[in-house]
């Protein structure tokens, strides 16, 4: 057997290495081809998910802004941006994930609100362009900004929303403080003393609703802020922080607070400006007594109930008080609302007899559409109301006694929630002299129709779609009855008997529901 030489061994080794390399190269080529295929698939998928806002779509929007949802588009053509820039109103382009330099420059000429919250990055050049925009600017998708970009945006004159920023460097805070419009930074969850010091120099509305806690230093700094300060994310505050914030001279929103101690209420009573505490669901008599001394407007929309003692204290408050969350209308609250010339009382779901008596002394229109029930004695009190209108559209039923009482009311009577009437109730309401609205009735008996035909004011039965010919004939004798556009039809025999009386009398089509 012949032994292989060294040269033969080298050739064999080189051949083996070559084969392995060739095999590896084929694997690499195969992997690259597969990667290219996947890249093409992803690109194709991305393009299929992409919705382009074209010039034609923009023109359709300009003709009818309700026909196009701009926020659904992810990219925009420059020509479309050119068209939209002349729109006299807000533009919601929150779906856009990128903008060309040309589109940014074009949209900066738009006058009105501009929502671009889908953008996650912004070049310095883009910031410079958008800083010239005249109107509110929403860039809440941005998570960071360069100092140059912030300096540019600081020259923007409208409301600037940057709620995507979760932290601020001192230099960014300093530049933002120079912004001359309102500023929203709701993404911040904490605030250093230095940052708070810079932001306190901002002169417009400052929204920091993302803050969940506030240090004493930060509170002292923000207390020197001269614009509307919104801190609605705070659920609690130390008395020290409250003392600092009460020195704030303008509107102060603390709608995140769920409770208020007597001491905190006493401190806040010295605040000069509108005070919003609509997160409170309970207010003690002591806290109410303190807040009654507050001299600015007071927001307490979170309260669903209020004791008479608390109401008595708050009535001494010299500014306007918002209490849209209250549901039970007591005598004390009724008197208070009338003092404030607040006659829209549809927020209340229940009415005490004493409150009804107080309301009856009022000479204005009354809206009580939130009431779910009405006692006979309360109805008797309301019948003495001397105003032009009582609206009770929330009632779905009415007792005969209540109907008899309300029939004596001299103004318009709205009972559009009733879906049926007893014969006795109809007979009583027929004696009512003012306009009577019964939009909820879709059908009625002959006896009810006969009673209502005697009603002397205007009668609105605009949902009535079913009644007998006898009922129809009776209602036709009413001099001013409005009926439905629905399928109310007479038989031929009845039509001949009436012989056109439908036109001679007052039966007319209804106007739109009030």
C-alpha cells in the first residue's frame, strides 16, 4: 500500500475545507433568501395596513368634514396636506405616524387645532416648522425632545400638549416655561423642585394631571404659578402642601382628592380664585362651613348628596357653586338653587314635598326631567307654580290625584315620559289650560281621546300611531291638536262621516319633538 505524500494530504485537507465552505455558503445564501422573503412579506403587510390620505380624500373632507374620519389615516400626501391647510377648523390627524418635511411646513400654515399625537419622533426642523402653527397643537405621542426642538416649540402661541413626556430635564423645563400658550404635561408622574421652579414661571394653563404625589418644595414652587393649575391626579395632599397651593392666585383644580379634612378645607377657603374639588363624594359639615367662606367659584360636582347643615353653610359662599352630581332635592338645596337662578334641575331624581313647596314660589320655568316619581302632595305643591312651564319628562307613570293637581298649573306641562293614561287622569288633564305635551303616548283608548278632546290649550300627541276611528273623530274636534306622522288612518266610512273635518278643525302634523 502506497502512503499518501504530504502534498496529497494538503490537497485533501484543502478540498475538505472547500467543500465545507461551499456547503456553509449555500446555507448562508438560503438563509439570506429566506430573510429577504420575510422582509418583503413584512413590507407588503405594512403597506396593506397603511392608509394614505390622498388629495381626493382631502378635497372630499373640505366639501363635507363629516364624510371623512381623518384620524384613520397613517400617512398623508403633500398635496393632501396643502388642501387641508386651508380648512377653517380643527384637524384630527392623530393616526399619522410620520410626516414629510414638506407636509410639516404646509400644515404649520393651518389656523386651528392640529392633532398629531401619532408622531413618536420630531426632528428639530419639524419642530421649527410646527412652532409657527397658529392654534392648539397636540404632540402627545412624543416621548422625548431635543433642547433645540423644545426651544422651537416654546415659541408656539397656542395650547401645546406634550403628555407623552414622562420626565423633563432642567433645560427642557426651562425652555417650556417660556411657552406663551397653555401647556399640558400629563405624562409626568413626579416633579423635582428645580423642574417645578421653572414651570412655575409659565403663565398659561399648566396641566400636570399625571402627578400622583407632590413634594413640599414642588408645592411651594407651583403655588407661585400665575395661570390655571391642574393637579387632578393627586388623591391626597399634606396640610403643608395644601397651605402652599392655596397661595396660588388663579384657578386651581384638585379633582383627584377623594376626601378633605376640616383643616385642609379651612386652608383652601383662603384660596383666591376658582377652586375645583369635584372628586369629593362626601363633604362634612365642618368642611362645608369652611368652604362656604371661599370667595371664588367652587366646583363640587362629585357630591351626590348634601346634608341640610352643609347646604346651609355652602349657601353663604359668594361665588358660583357647581353641584351637578346631587340627586336628592331637599328644601334647603331647592332654595339655594333658586337663589343662584338655577332652574334646570333635571339632575335630581327625587323631590321632597318641602322642596316642591319652595319651587312653587319660583316664577321661572322649571325643568325636573330627572324625577322618577312624584308624590301626590308634591304634585299639589307644584300645581301652584306660577311660571310658564314645568317639565316632568322623566315620569313614566302618574297617579290620578297627581294628574288632578297638575291640571291646575297655568303654564305648559311636559309629560312626555308617560306611555299610558288612565281615564281619570286624562279627564283631569283635559281641564289644563296651557300647552300639554304627551309625546310618549303611542296609542289611546276612546275614553282617553274623548277626555283630551276637551283640552283648551295646544295638545301634542306626536308619537300617536294607533287609535280607533271614534278616537280620531273626537280628537279632530280639538281646536289645536298635533298628532303623529305615523300610520294613523281612517276607514272610508269614517272619512265620509267626517267629510273633511280633519282640516276644518285643529288636527295638524307635529313639529319636531322638543
